[in-house]
C-alpha cells in the first residue's frame, strides 16, 4: 500500500476501527486518516487508540484525492451521501461497508463519484482474519485503483472480488453472518458439555481450541471437508453416533433454511 494514501472515514464504529487498526499496521500514518463521527465517546476512543483526527462535521475541502469509507448505519447513508455530494470529489474512491447500500443507490446519491465500491467485510476483521467481498460500479476497474481498494481490506484479512452484485447478498448470508452461526453452534456445544458434567471453564477452552484447530487443519490440508470429517468418524464410534444424530435431525436442511432467511433479509435491505 502506498504510504501517501489518505483516508476519510464516515463513522467510527467497530468496522471502521478494525480497518483503521489494519491500515496503521500496514504502515499508513495516523496523520493520513480522518474520521467524521458526531459521537463524543467515539471521538475520545479513536484519539486514544489511534491518534487519528476525529471531527463532528465534514470539511468539504478534505475529500479530494482521498479514499472515502462509508462505515455508517444503513439509515445514515442518504444523509452522509448528501454531504459528500456537496463536496469536491476529484480523484476520490468511495467504498461503502454499509449493509444494504447497493451500487445503484450509491451511484444515484453520488453522481459526481466515478469509482464506487461496495464491500461486505465480517467481524473477524477485528483480529485481521476477516473475509471481505468487493464489487465496483465499473466493470473494468483500472488495476491500480483495484489494487488500492484491495489493500485496504488485505490489511484485515482476505479479499474476494466479484462481478455480480447478487454475490454480495449471498456473501452477506455466508461470510457476513457466518461468524454468528459459528458462535451459536459453539454455545450449544459448550452447554451440552456442561449438562454432561464438565466445568464451564474447561468446556469453553476445549470448544475454542477444537474449532481453532479444526479451522487451521482445514486451511492447511489438501483434503476436502468431507474427507476430513470421515477421518474423524470411525465406523461404530462416538463421532459416527453424533453425526448420525445430526443427520437425523436434518442439520443440512436447518442450515439451508437459516442461510436462505439471511439472504432474503439482505435482499430486503437492498430494496429499501
């Protein structure tokens, strides 16, 4: 990433904080990052954590030649875009991480903006292990600009470009919501262990380490998920008994329905 790159964040919440931390770790100076957020507590936190400039109101002169990141709640996008549109946008790149903010809607709200990118990151960005899916309003985005956008999110994890915006809504239901599915399953496994008589602390530690280890093994292995599962599942053994129970309970159908519900909600948010 070019150290001379400059950024303006609208919104200083969790995702903005993850990205700012990633950028600083990538070698971007705190003096190159401005945050617009009306919250006094957010201002205090960002200044203490990152030493970045945080202001309540936008100075319209600061947006040109910047990467602008929209990290506000979906219901604030229209208001923020109005402020940006009234400013000079020479050589700017607009990146939105707001759920449900479509490229069409952003383009209509920001007609002066030439490059707009819609991003779907997830919360593991907070520990630099995120998965971010990106799409641009330009079918043939210049490689230099594409690389600059990619580097923003590479600072907090892995990056995946798509060319069909419908994939963003699917990604919302998979990688966007996915961490919550993992946490929910982990909670259930911990509760099952406690019910059987295991101390809560030990149950938490075992489940945490088991999933971390399994994820790393899957990442490093050339085997498919199915093959890795079968390696653990001895015929007539304990794992087979558990897998059979999950199968009889139609786990696959339950997961499919859950993902379809998340996808449907993502589409509804995009239509607002």
